[in-house]
């Protein structure tokens, strides 16, 4: 069935360093890839998304890249800050599909 | 997102009791979802609904039931058959095109008394 694998499960970086989280999806028909940030006890919130017609998207310190051939997509956070500490989920879905497949999550710690 | 309201925020269940979690959205979304999240874990899909009066089992539907009588509402009942109900429950909705994000409520934390 459809599957999204996410790595690493835990990531610890020093404040100011970059963080990269990688995901691989199984359904080649997937064409929409959102990323969510979830702080402790809170709801997941969309931070950036990318559709399959583009290879990269950037929003200030956050960027996402997509490699459709390899079925990989990645989240890049530059100049990390302590408030970036949270769990990040990648996901994949497709036009006409009603399920969104989520990765298992990455717990990011940014040390001050 | 202010468009999805879950209640209550905290809920306690006694042995043998059914409890119902409320989820209401004013985003005019067709699709709605229920997820279960255990501590330190990801999101597991319980049920989803594409349209009023229709819903589908997710990956962990046993011990749960839902209804979708109105577009705005998708309540989840945790039945006594669910032996380990303690978790954080998240409701979400999405426009029906598929390539749109899900919008989540603030969640309900359910515990056993």
C-alpha cells in the first residue's frame, strides 16, 4: 500500500546550523507534498508544501525540494532557532485521493 | 486553525463507557478525518469521510465509530471495545481536490479513569 518513510526520527542541531529531514514516498501518482510542524500538545500546522510540477520551493528560512524520479522530498531549515524545536511530519497525497499519507515524524531539537 | 473546533479538550472515560468526541468545521470542506496520536508517535488514521452520509475505515478503526450527518460535523465515538483509548485525538478537514493541505483542530486528550 501507500507508504511514506521519514528520516531521521530524531535530529539535534546547534542554534544557527541547518537541519535537513528526508522523506520517500511509494505511490508514484502522488503529486502534493505538505510539511507540518507540531509543537508539544498542539495541533500540526502546515509550514510549507510543494506540488509535483516544481522541484523546489522556499519560504524565508524553510525550503522543500522534490525529486519525482527518485520519489524523494526533503525539508531544509537554515539558521535554526530554539523555537524551531518541534516534531515535523512530511506527507503525500494525490489529486482525487482522499487520504493523506503521513511520515512517522522527526523530532528536532535546536540547542541554544 | 480557527475553522475546526474540537471539544472537549480533555476527556476521561470509565471502564465500559462509550464517549463521544466532537469535531465541527466551518471551512466548507467535504473531507474530514480522525487521527489517533500516542506519545512520541505519528498520526494513525481511524476513520475518514469524503462526503455527508459516507465514511470509510482507516488503519485502526476497531473500537471506534463515526457518523457524518452534516457536512460541518464528524463526531467520533470511542466505544468500550477500545481497550486502550488513552491518546491524543486529532480531527482534520480538507478541500476535496486532494492536492490541498489538511487543517487540524486543537485535539482532545482522552484518558482512562
